[in-house]
């Protein structure tokens, strides 16, 4: 079995394994972060596995494609759009189809007189199609007249975005009065929606912050924050996005230290300096608390707890806590997945079983567990087993602590010594 954590950071997703946490005295006293100047993970302990998703390149913003009638399927134009005219077209085509069917039925039973209904039905079907085709032709001709104007407008917008992106690249390389003024000038020339160019500006602020932090260190985090503020103001970012950029720096530094198992007193001081200097919230503190509780805990000295459920022979409780089961909800139209609470649950971890008490009790022998994962973004503990079709998803007060105890308890060899 394996226990790992996945977390999305501003520069991309990360996943790392969680081995038994070292004692505080075993953590190095190197007062440096585990984050590199490009926001990458800089391993220093060498005792855990770590994977990082490829960070998205800063790139350049792109203009949305304007929809043309030529790119719209003909039959889509026949669909009702909420107007009485379109609903009338649909009703006429339905009645036409009915007349055609009735006409063929009359032809089969009474002879040629049924062709009148068939022809009338075809006309009823054909009129909406003909009128729609005429409308599309008129729209297409109008689009042709407007195309030159639209192409010129798009060319001008692309040129604006190109100049703005080039100014951001120069700002990223060197933040000074000249590059700040150039970015401000190009930003003021933009007449495009904020949503189009803000993402590349946010990524640039993050890159500037990581680079400055790598050069200056957490002790000069206030200077890094001031640099980000000046750059964000010149780039035109709103206050919310500017604050999010500084918060993202802090979170990356914190999670990289957690993944590297390097959160001792010197590193705690670095995080405090970074949080204070950047002027951001010291969030994620519950994560540090849970990992601190695991320091020195191994499978040989697992904690003992009072079990609310009956135990078997030679079975003891490691953890008993309350929480919720979670169901995965999929939105096919939006292509999104969300975890939503399903039932309240009591979760019990013993040296032999994982017990989940809801309206119906679920018991899983620890050897049947394949892996345990904590999704830090969804605040969910996910247990995958060999004989359950869908993974078990739980929301607990301390998911990292619970996952680690399940991992260590599953590694116990409870067989009698004569069978080992």
C-alpha cells in the first residue's frame, strides 16, 4: 500500500509520498526553502518521492474565435431559439411529417388520392427549410461585408496583445522603472476584456515573485511583496489577483517544505518571515499541525484510542473520529467533477480493519487496501481497495493524520510468530 498527497499549486499540481515523519531533531538546520527560483521543488532531504505536473508556460493570451454562420451546422439553425417564428417552423415541419405519413397510408389503402397529402406535407416541411436557408444566405452576405472590418479589428487586437506580452516578458526579466512604464503603457492601450489578458499577467507576477524570492530569500519578503504590487499595478491586475499571487508564493514554499519533510524550527521561522513579509494569511496551518502529530509515530508505536465498535481478539483501536462520506457528482455538460457530502460517519482504524459506520457499516481488512490518498484541494481522504468498484471517499477533521495511521497500521504483520 502507498499513502500520498496531491495538491494543486499555482505553478502546477504536485504529488508526494508520505513516509513516517522524522523527529524534529533529525530535520536539518539549513535555513533555506525547498523551492527553487522558478517555483520548482528543490529537494533537500532526499527521503520522499515527489512528482510535479508540467507547469503551464506563460505563453500569450489568445483572442476568442468569433462564431460565423458558416461554422454553424444547417440543422442547428432549424432548432427553436425561443422566438415564436422558430417554434412555428418546428410545428409546421411536424405537421408536414404527419401529412406525409397520412398521405402514404391513403396511397396504400385508397390509391392515388393520397398523393395530395404527401405533396402538401412535403411543402410544409420544405417551407421552413427554404426560409432558413434564405436567412443563412442573408447573414452570410452580411458577414462577408463585415469580415474585412472584423479582420482589421482582430489584427489590431493581436498586435496589442503581442506588445503587452512582450512588455510583460521584459518586466519579468528586469523589474525597473523603464519596464514598469512600458507595461503600463501597453496595458492602457488594451481595449480587451480583463479575462483575456489577466491570466498571463498573473503568471508573470508569480514568476517575478519566485525569481525575487530565490535571490532575496524570505528575510526580504517585504521587498518581494512590494515588487509584486508595483508590477501588478502596472500590468493592470485587480487587488484580488495581486493578493492571490503573493498568497501563491507562500503556499508553494509551505507545501514544498512539507513534501520534503523539512518543517523544523529554522524552516518554521522562514515561513513566518515569508508570511509576514508578503502580507498574506498563514493558511494551511492545520496541515502543519497534522504532520507535526505524526513526528516520531511509526508502526511500532501507533497511538491507542477508545473504540466505539466491538473489537476482535488481539485487535486494538488506533483512531476513532467522526466525518462524512463523499459522493462524486459529475456534470457532463460542464465536464466537471465535485465531491459532495453524502452521510455522516464514524471512522475507526484498528490494527486489522478500517470501519466506516454510517446507516450501514462497512468493514475493510487492511490487507485489502491498495492505496490511500489525500486530495488536499478537496479536503478528502480516498481509500482504494481491491474488491470495491468505487473508491471510498471521506471528509475527516484530520485527513492527513488519519491517512498516515491507516498506512502504518496496514503495514503491521499480525500473524502469529510461528507463521512469519
